[in-house]
C-alpha cells in the first residue's frame, strides 16, 4: 500500500494525518517547524492556535456546534484534544492554547503509522498528498503551488487579539458573567460608560497602526476585523459588535452598561486572558495606550500584543472538487484555510474530509460524497461550487446546508431540525464504513 504525504502540521494537516493513519495507511507528515517559523507562529508544537483560543459555539443550534458534533462522531483528533484541554468559556469550546497543541503533538508523534519529517517543502509532491500548509504557506511553496495551478492566489488579512495577565485586571471594576447567564460565568466583563466608550472609540480611530505591506481595510476578512477598522466604520459599530452589552448586568449598578469588553480564559491555569474580538494591527505601544483606557484594564500587563498577517487562499471553486482534491489529479488534495474555509474547526473538518476521501482512493475504492445536508459536506460543496464568481473565505453556516424543505418559524427549532437530519446522515455514513 502506498504511503500518503501530508504537508503541514496545523489543524488540518494533523487531522488529515490522523484520519489516514487510523485507516491503516502509513503517513509522512512534513512540517517546516522548528527549522523555519512563519511570522505568526512561536511554538514548535503542532496545531498551534495563532489567533483566538476559542473553537466557538458548542450548541447544535449553532452551525459550528453541529460541525463539531459531526467531527466527534467521525473520530476527530482535533475535537478529542480540544475536549481534553477545555477551559471555561460559557457556551463556547475554548482550550488551553499550549496544552491543546502539546496534546495534538503527542498523539501525532506517538502514532505508529505517522512519521514526522521536519523540513520545508518547496514543491508540490507527487500524489497521494494532502497539502495543508495553511494561510501562512512559506514563500517557496506558495510560489510552487501557484506554478502548479498556473494561477495567482487570492488573499486577505487576518489579525490576532492581545493576551494579558489575569492578575493585572482590576476586578473591583469587572465581574464574572456569561451573556444571558448561559452556562457558567466564564467571562470577565469590563464595563464602560458612555463617556469612557466615546473616548475609547476616538482613540482607536486615531491610533497609529503598524505597517503591514499591502494592507487595505477592504482586504480584511469580516470574521477577524481589526478593532480599529470597526471603530472607523462608525461610533456605534463596536457597541453592536465585540463591545455589545446586551445580556450583561453590572452587579454594582444592577443595570446593563453602555458597553462591555469581555475577557476569556486563554489557559487552563487561569493566568492569561485574551480580549475577545480585539484583533488588531496597531503598533504595540498604541495597543498598550488605547486598551489601557478600558477602566478595568488601566494597569493591564500584556504578554502578547495583537498582530496582523496576510492569509492566502486558492481560487478553490475553479480548482478543487468536493473532496478538496485537484480536479485534474484526484491524488493531489489540499486542506485548511488555504482552500477558503475559515476558522479552526472548519480547517480541521476539511482535513478530515480530504483524508477520508484520499484513504478510499489509495485503497482502490470510490470516495464517499458527504451530502450537503451535513455541515462537513456543505463546506466541501461550497469550496468546489464552480458557479461562485467572487469566492471568499467562509465560516460554516446554516445557509450553505441544504434547506429542510418545510417551514419552521422558530429559528432555534429549525436549526435543531437541520442538525438532527445531519447527524442521521453521519450515522448512515458510519454504518457504510466511512
């Protein structure tokens, strides 16, 4: 049986390698770290989370929650390690950032069918191969992929939020609560009155940004919009976005504040928080100055400032099929954010589907098409929909999943019905031996 090469040990690459190995295939996992690091990576561990430590919502009425449950049932490595390193985050699945990556690395390196090779790949290997080098693919491999397809990449800019120490937050001015008191009170809430909020927004609008070559506001992915870009869109934009106070009550006043900045645990020992929704590319000194205007963060100690980097992705609808494989060569596949799926969970899901399909091909079988009634299948169909003219990265959402065919007025009930239909389809696929 032929070996399968997986290039890149991020979320998608690790999931792909795991799925191939658990199906009895020998995998060569090629990773350039620690020999060479991208601008956004700091650790030699695999599956490094370079932006948030949250894998987002975990309820079935939420599309990403449904995707997670599908992946759990399909034996996802990423979801298993996330559950084992979970930190409190209300209705979200958030993880201890370092513990999660360490857990994934241990599982991958200890698997008898996975051989890790530490080197930079500079060309597209002959198949069978899954290339999952992420949105920060090295310059040489990026160029090689462009030459392989004969097209230019598309691109957008992504941003990471700052991290601060827990002990530096003034808890006399903040409180623990989850929005609408859902689940446990896992967020630190930092209130702002109208005067404080308006001064903060004005400071953001005028703060000095770090130079990012080629950056324009219109190239920013909406799901990771820098906080200063949101501020420039209007004074009230932040109050309807990451600073939304709805569902939060300040225990000192018994009222809903004018605006609220939320902090989420970033590690299991509860010593580091990240500023939720505060992706930024301000200069480091400006981040300290402006973010310290938040009353509860007046003495905030920053352990990592926000950073911004260019993410690249393929014109996938013209190039890839629903298995994330090259339309011209089914034994050359891609996975992760470079295919136009957006988000940690979506990236891992693409690696899972690409690997399941690749395993079938290598074993001489027809790969099973995951239906659009499933979240994982809908993503594969989205990135391969040749009718899409202006292709842009997308998070999983219910609008790309096949509609029910019946009207259910209440949104939560409709989404739950879609989820139940999806999970039934996954059960049928598992019964077929997928």
